[in-house]
């Protein structure tokens, strides 16, 4: 029964993988998005917000725009990932029927009250932009502009609202290929004074034919990532990382192989010497090196969570490399993360319970609860705080009650049962911890060590090298996640990820060897902490990026940035800590298996 359960929760994510691959690609099926002349093409307004604060977005009609008739104001049904992305699409007041051109059509004539003028002026002063979707194609524009008033004080500005939009739509036979919008710089509404003003909101539609095929209409959004200049920087990042890896691995391999070779020769020679000769070095602590760590329930739970996050990263990369996360496939990444996290919880349960039982733990149920809450708990608490902030700001980042219920149901009906099934399979696997040497009854005393061999200095050393291999690529990831750039070169990102894993494993193994050579046998937690310390460096980079490389401001954006980045970096800590420990465990088993210990 247990092998069947194990195969079940391992196989389910791959079924989901196939479903997620097929679903987004079906949206671009040639049978969709076909129109005849005069057919209505769906146009939805999405959100508005300060351009420098990507998380601080509001509903389009939170500002006093002209609304379509109440009979035509329709909310577009949103998928889970789209809601998590902050999208709130609603029917637009503009009508862009297929191949129907319009010259300066008035949406409405509206007299803005003082309060409405103040709202628009505040939005223009904060550099608000708007986003719309036309036939699933995104388009953006700014609400207005601010100019220096030469007649007034030098520090005062004049604020203007754009009231005329020009839509330009490119089509290929019966399909929409591209859409652009621009504002008329001469059609302005002066918002500088607190008084009522008249505003005639207008728009113009122009159609142009193109030979771009429908299948390539999304390519324009990824062109900036594929420009020669950006590709050159990305490849420089790859070369920098590869050089770091080669130098590090070559140095460590040379040193470790030479030192280990000398150790093996020395210990082989010591076997022929009298028994009363005192042993030194890492062989001296062979009876303690496999002594189980303190807080083994927490340790096993951390390994389980780290294994799950590693599986999530691999599956997400697989989806990215096959083209699922193409530009503006709205919410696909968030949907994938939620569903894959739920379906990979069996990995966490199996790994944690199996390793906990190998460490002769008895309360595996408590260990399973700890495993389920070790990463999910801090993430849930962070979400509760940030969602409360978003509700206070009335921002679209605040999740509706129905969406929260859906996520809770996924956790209750999918995540928890798979975690339990994985835990039962792990407990019943009857695996024993493989230790090549016997552990003594009483631990040896660890000799006094210099300060630089302490945990924190070792973590600093272990985290700096992997971080130095990825820091160039981090800027582009941050500019995409916390900005308006589009990241599409997932193959390069995957190479950087592999390099990160290799460097983390090698530096952790090296530090573990030096720790054992200093006759310090408490290497279990040290290996995990050193491996995961790169997550702390990434969070340190967050401080640099926020204050030196971005224009983000305000309490909501600041709390969202540092709150969710803390969860992401914590996830990296658990994942890379697991990688570091697994590499060290393999190394330690190998060296003690290679010598004869009495």
C-alpha cells in the first residue's frame, strides 16, 4: 500500500503540469479571437495606480471617469491567478468594433466637481497610469501631466488631465494583432485650481493592416528582453557566474582532493602504528560525527519544507521553459504556484517523516504539523497583515472573501491530505539512517575554536559566494517582479539557478570539511544554515534595490515589498539549506566510508 501512495502523490504534480501546459496554450488556438467587420471586440479597463508602485493599484472607476451605461457595466470573470495578480477587469466606456474607425467620438460631457478635480489632481501628481485589455492585449497610458508654472512660484506645478485618447489597432484579416493608445497633448483639462471644470472625454479609433501572424502577436512584449544590449548583459552574468563556479569548484576540488588524499594516506599509515597513539583531525571524531542533531523535529521539518520548495522551483522552471509563462498570460504564474504548492505537499510530508523516523523520532504527528506550518505559517501571517493594509487602502491587491475561501479549501482539501499521505508513506518506509561508523555513547568535548570558525562568520562566507554568482541577474528579476519590465529569458535564469545550486553545494561541503578537521562534530545545523545563508544576502539586496535602484514609496508599497520578499528569501533559505545539508551529508558519508574506524 505504501509504494502505491508514494507513486500517487509523486505522479499527481506531473498530471497537473500537463494540464497547466495545455490550458494557456489553448487560449491562442486559431479558432479563437476571430471577428467580422462590425463585430464588438472585448475592451476592458483594469486598474490605475502610481507608476513607481506596482503593488499599489486601484480599480479604474475608483477615479471619477465617465462610466458606461449601467446595463453595460460588466465585471469580467477572473481566474484565481488573475485575482492574486490584482486584476479587476470591467467593461470600458469605449467601443472599438472590428474595422470600424471613429473620428473624435465623445464618451460623455462631464462637469467635474471640486472633489473630483482633487482626486484627478492627486492622481496626476502621483504619476498615475491606467491599464486596459483589448482582445486580451494589454495597453497603457498616463492620466495626465504636471508642468512648471512659470508665472507662479518656482516650486508650484500646473496639473493637466488628458481627455482625448487615440487608439490604433493593427489587424491581420479577421484577427486583432496589436493595439496602441496615445494621448492628445493638446486636449487637456486644467486641474490646478479647486474649482469645477468641464471635461469632454473623447476617443479616436484608427485601423491598420499588418502581415504579422496571430501566433506572434505577443512577441512585441518580450522584445525588450531579447534586445542585443540586454542579451549581452545576461550573457555577461552567465559568464561571470560560470567563472565563479569554475574557480571555486577547481579550487575546492584541488584543495579537498589533495588534503583528503593526504588524510587517507595518513590514516592508513596510522592503522599500522601502536594503538596508544592519539588520533587527530576529522577521524578523531568518527564516533560523534553522526550523532543526531538537536531539535531533530525542527530539522526534519526544515528538510521537508526545503525539499518541497525545491520541487516547486523545478516544476515552475519546466513550465517556463515550455512557454507557459509568456508575456501577459495573466495570473498563470500565481495559479501555477498555488496549485503546485498544494500538490507537492506530499514531498514535504514524506521527506520530513522519513528523515524524522531515521533520527529515531517518536512523535511523527507533531513533526508533520510542524512541517506543514514551517513555511506556510509565516506566509499566512504575512498575508493577513498585508491584505489588511490593502483593504485599508481599498487597493486591488486586497483579495476578495471568495478568493480567500478558495485558497483555504485548496489547503484543506488538497494540501493537508497530501501532506498526511506523504507523512504516512514516509513513516512506513522503514528506512534506517545510513551511518558508515558507529556513534559513541557520550559525545566528545569540542575544542575551543577561533571566532572566524563560528556559525555567523561561516554563514557570511557561505552566502557571499553563491550570491556573487547571481547578483547581476537579480536586478532584472526585481525589475520584472517589482517593476514594469518583462522577463522572458527563462533559459538563462535556469542556468543561473543551476549555478546557484552547484556553488551552494560546494562551499557548504568545503566548510563542513574544515569544521570536521577542527574536531567540531556539530555540523548538521551548521551545514543547513550555511547553505541557506544566501537567502539572507538576497534580502540584504532588497534593501539596496529599494533605496538605490527603485522609486517605490509609501507605506503600502514598502510593506508589500519587504513583507513578501521576506517570505521569498525565507523560502530560498529553506531550499538552499536543504541542498547544502544534502551535499554535506553525502560528502561526510563518503569520507568516513573510505577509512577504517574502530
